[in-house]
C-alpha cells in the first residue's frame, strides 16, 4: 500500500498518527462545529452576544423543536420528501431501461445517444432555465411538486443512464447469451436477468440521486416560489434572510436539513463511495 | 397485428425500453437548451410577445461592465478551484493508513460533500461573520480586527470560493482514496526495492497510475467551478454591487428579477459555450478510453 504503512508492532506511533490526523480533522470541520455549537445555545446567550463562551445551558431540544414550531421548516421538510422520493424512483426505473438497451444492443446511434446523456448531464442549469420554466407554466404545473419531480427525473436520468449502462455492460455476457438461447424475449431478459443483478447498482444510485435532488437549490428557487411546495434548501435560504438575529435557530435548521443525506451516507457509505468513484477506477 | 408484433418484437422491445428515458431527457433537457440559444436572439419580458433582436443582446453584453466582472470572477473560481485535486490527494494520502478508528475519521472528512451547498453557504456565512463569527474570534485572539470579508469587494469572491472549496476538496479526496486503493502493489514494491521514496515515488510511480482519477477529479472540479450558483446566492447575492457575481447568477438576476429573458438567455449561451469546450474534451477522452478498454 502507498503511502508506507505504520508497522503493526508500533502501537504508540499508530496512536500518535491517529491523534495528529484527528487534529487535522478537527480544523477541517471547525466551521461545522461552530454551527453545531450555536445550534444548542440558549437564545439568551445569543441576545447577550455570547457566541463562543461555554453555553449557559444546553437548549438542544428547545432550539430544534423551535425550528419546527417557529418556522415553516416542517412544511419544507415534508415538501422535500414529497419531491425527492418519487424523483428517485422515476430515475431508477428509467435508467435501468436505458442502461440495459444501451449496454446490450448494438444499433446505429447508440454511442451518440449515450454521449448526449453524459454531455447533457454537465450542462449549466441556466441554459435550460427559461424554457423549462415556460414548459411548466404551459403545462400548468409551475409552482407544484410535479414541476420539480419531472425536472429532477429528467435531469438525473442522464447521470443514472451512464451509471447503469456501465454496470450492466460489466455483467458476464454468458447470462445474456443463455437467455437468448432459451428464447427469452427482451422483456423476460430484463425481468429475470437484469433486474435481479442490478440491485447493488440501484442501491448506490438511489443514495446518490437522493442526495443530489435533496440538495438542489437552483430549481427549487426557479420552479417553486411558494412556501407550500418549497423544499428545505430554498426554505433555509429564506430563513437566513428573515431570522437574522436568531442564529441559534438558523444553525439548528441547517443541521436539520443536512440530517437525511448525512444519515443515508453513514448507513450506506460503501454504496455512496462506490457510486461516486465509478468510472474513476475499475471494479 | 399479433404476427406483426411477433416478427418485430426483438427490436420493438428495446425501442419501448429506451423511449421514456430518451423522450423525457430530450424533451426537457436537450430541447430546452437548444431553445435557450434561440431565445437569446429575441427581446422578451417572459409574458408579452417576443421581438426579434438579432445580435443586439450579445452586443449589449460586450458593453456591459457587469459581464466582465462576472467573467473575471468565473476565472477566479476556475483558477482557485484547481487547488481542490492536490488538496484532496494530500488528505487522501494522510488518511490512507490501516489504523483502528481511521474509518470514522475518513467518513467525517467527507461530511462537507454530503451537505447541500446552501447549508455550506450558511455555515461559512456564520464563520465569516465580522462581529460574531469564528474568524472574528481568531482575529481578536491575535489582537486584530476581523475584515468583513463578504462585504468587501476585493475579497468577497475569494472568501466565497474558499467556502466552495470545502466540499470540492472532499469530493476529490473520495476519488483519490479509491485510486490509492487500486494501485498496482507490485510496481510500488519494485520501486521500493529500487530505493524510490518520498516525492520521487509519488511523482514517478504513484501519480502515473492515478491518471484516470486525476482526469475525473479535474473534470468535476472544472464543471463545479463553472456551475457555481448556490453559494453566491446564499452568501452574497452577487454583491456588494455585483462584485461577487458570476455568469450563472447574473443570468438568473437578469431573467427572474429583471424580466429580461432574451438578455439572460444570451448570458446563459456564453456560459454554455465555455462549458461546451470542457464537455467536448471530457466526452472525447471518455469515449476514447472506453474504446481502448473494450
């Protein structure tokens, strides 16, 4: 392994090394720790200008319930779930289909279709902003959940197709030859060969798509101006403007909106990392 | 009907499978992008009729001082963001030791990446706060007064980019950690026998093996830099006086806030052309690697 590993027989050096790395980590996360500290501080401390001393009490519960009772964050949170979950499911279904065809069927234009899925995924959002906004206005879905669900499903299908195509292309070809030899139709091959085998890829993809969609801010601002459909990201940006003096509340709200993707990440870290690094390394 | 279906089903099925994804992606993403390019040749307030404007939106852009400020800031973003791959590699090397407890340390290093950019923006707005922020506290400790970074036209962009680098470094770190785990052990061992170490080892033995990871890390960093919008919106709204604006945010301001959709589309078109160069380079390399691999 590179860099050279500390030898097993040197526990003291190992602890020393871990200690120094932890110190670097502490500095790395310092801005985040500052927000966490502020989020558990009583409002009285904030009013008195005491931001960094030892808190006069721990208002963890009061501040975090305050986020839901004094601000519309509860509504935003629910909106985010209503937008994100159907989008993720849509992305998984569409990309399994496109990935299967693009990886297992040779036809003219295959590479071009694939390249457009990848390239489109890197476009700046602003180049599609005006027409997408108009499209939702024309369809009468502007400022509804459906507008965001449709956009996110469409956009994430680009990245997801790249992901699924590469995963299915790496499956052993004999499986598909056997299915064909048995006279299985493409639909049967999809249901009995592809779907059971792509489950790990779907797990990785669902976490990534969830994180991307949950964290989206631009489309939330463009397509959902009203509080009734606004997701957490746009909601937090609003709170920051409205509750200028209530940093304990804003801090707690920041932590609240980070919790779902952070929890998913911790529980399914291996899938998340494998998903993100796919293409960077083999296997 | 039935026999027709039977005869053609071997290619009809794939078409049916492809259709929903392709129609949705083309209908929403590809068509919209093309339509924006067309809108950039019109004058339009978003409600009334569109009037043909020829190149006048682009001519106006060339005479707009804000355009040059935004473009300059985009370049600052791009240049400063190039620090993300080497910093990510440095942290990846630091944590690539098999010690009990290191796994938790690694995942905590990823934390900024998992958070939304809006949350990162709020975190850093608080960090930079000139009266109560942590940075102010550090300055006070050494007996100086903290600068109000986010309201200083000279420093505001640099301050926002530093905040944006935080998750970007985490992203590069994940990529390099995966790369380090896939190194060819026998080459490393052979180089060690030959006495290679330190910088020489990294430069001539390890980095050549990380070429693919390097490419991806640089590509995502370039795209990330040019896409910057969220942090600017949350931390500065492009201010003070447009000094931290970038093309992506200026476009949004001009369309959604000033109702100048044609002009906004022209700004988006410029951003698109800049990005298209990188996207073409990325696609070219990626498809070539694919062909070589297959």
